C-alpha cells in the first residue's frame, strides 16, 4: 500500500525552507504519495499536522526559527517541538522534525539539508514491525 506523507513547510525564511524541502524530498521513496502544505511560520506547523493526522501515514515538519533580541525564539522553538512530539506520541504516527533552531542565518545555511534527516527518520519508523 502506498504511504501518504504530508510535508508542512514554514516558509518564513524562503531560501532555507526550499533547501530543507528539496533535501527531504530527495530522501523519500518515489513510491510515497507526497503532499506539501505551506504555512507562514513554524508555530502553524503543529495545528496543520493535527488537522490532517488521520489522512496521512507520516509527516515532516520543516522550517527555521532564528534567534532575535527577544525571548520569542525560545517560546516558538519549545512550544512547536513539544506540540510535534505530543502529536506523534498521541497519534502513534511518525513526524520528522526538520525545524531548524539557529542563533543566526549562517547557522541556518549550514544546516539547510536537515530535511533529509527528518525524511530518513519517518522512513525508519514506518519500516518498524
């Protein structure tokens, strides 16, 4: 049976997001049915996944948060990570977390292929028996 994968892409930092998306897609089998939904920022990723939790076999969360001069970075990073973990555990469906949390754009650019790791993670969980 063909696996259905939803990639939720926060495209606030468009260059980084596109690289994350491309690296994830390159690591997913061609046999997978893939849908991509774009959202404005990483805070919107968990709610989007929750809306589709029963319609897909696995999910990949992609985006980037870069630390600014306020605590906003900490709140967004932690709440998004916690919500994604809760969704994965409660639904018993893999969610590859490819959300970068970086101190600056230079760090984000270095990590822009992390989408591949999120894709490999869901494949690993889907293949468990």
